[in-house]
């Protein structure tokens, strides 16, 4: 699964996600990636793209849950992302990660697996790329 | 003016045991390219939607990632693709699921958002809409990579041996 979130020069946020699903899937299974609110969500305050065990992202409406925490509770991207990706989903047995961007420019990239391909670019114009937790 | 920002991911579930220096270098190069392509749109004054679309097209075109070319195989040996996109200010959204011939599903998701009254289109209907909108279609073999095919063969052997059925869903790799 791949995803992106962005804030443009007018402060507008957007999110997108694309995937091939899971190896050996059957029965027309659909995961969270094409489901707005589960794998992808954006509003005026927040943009999220997820990657992980899709059934759990669907059950907790992960992307919208993160954004609602930021919009309604005033949580930071880091706190909201941690609550859903590192606490709620693993407590149910799921795993994975997400990228979260707040309207204030705060970035969070929570994940609970050994690694997650990820990167960001901002005012320095330099691409920053990381894979493992300690990167 | 606000300072533009772009953040991307290429999937969770990365394991050191399966990583080689060559693979890691390829991944880092691809992610950096996606960031540069997307950020160039932001620097040009284009929208956040344009930036996320441009970045994801790069990753969909790179066989290293599980999206577009290089997607994993279903049980039936097909590549089945899903994508979605959402605009924060307007809450407009578009998505497609279970498409097999759309070269860049994120572009079709955006067309659904911008050129249809719907949010989610599925399967053959989504591909009919793609054709009507001039979205690039390819032969399904375009998405195939040998590495993904061998991953499916391994999974099918485990199916046949009863390993996966016996251990249940919890042991499967469900990153999607």
C-alpha cells in the first residue's frame, strides 16, 4: 500500500491511498484503502493515509477517527495517531501504520511494525526518507 | 502564504530479515522521487490534491510497492487494485475498488471525485467509467512481477498444506 498527504500554499489538505490488497485474498475481499474514513480521510484540520491490516482499520474507521480526535478534541497529530495506530488497533489484534498531517503543519508517522517506508519534504526542499523505527 | 508540505508512505510491514541493501536503496530512491514529484507541484502553486496524486503515481509505477505495477496477486492469480482520494476543504472524495486494468488507480479515484456524483465505483463499472474519462488502461499483465507471483505460489502451497487454514487469519500477512 502507498499513500500521501499534503498541505498546499493555501493551507488546503488532501489525502490519497492506493493498494494491491493482500496476497492470496479471495471472495472479492476489499480492505480499508478505498474506504473513505478507514484508509483515507481529510478535512480542514487533518489528512490521513493508512497502511496495515485493513479489517481493523475498517472496524475503527481509523483515518476519520484520527481526524476527529484532532478536530473535536484538539489533539495533536502525534497524540491522535498514537491513540489509533499504536493503541486502539493493536489492542484489537491489528497492526500497521499511517501518515498524519495537521493543518498547522505537524506531521506524525505512527506505526507498530518493524518498519514502514515513509518520507516527507517541506521548507528545505530536501526529500527525507526513513524505513525503520530508529531511522 | 502557507509553507507547503508533503508526506508519503510506501507501506508498513517492512521486515529487516527480508531487506537487502539493493532493495533498501531502491526503496529510498523511489520514495525520494515521489517526494520530489509531488513537492514540485506544490512549489508550482498547484493544489494538495495535485501533489498527492503526483506522488502516488510514482509509487504505483514502481514495482517495489504493493500498488499499481508490482501489486500482490489474489488467490485466483489476478492483480486487483484499490485507491481513494479526499479533498480536505470540501470533503469531496473518490474511490475505486477491484479494478484490474487501470494503470494508475489514484487517477481514476480522482476522476470519480471530480467527474461523477459518486464516491466509490467498483470492478467492471469502474473500468467502464475509466474508459469514458480517458483514464489509461493497460493489459492486466502490466501489473505482474515475478517476485509477487512467487509470493502467491508460496501462499498457495501453504494453503494446500493446511498451514494457513489450521492457524487461522491471525497468522496471515494482511497489509493492505
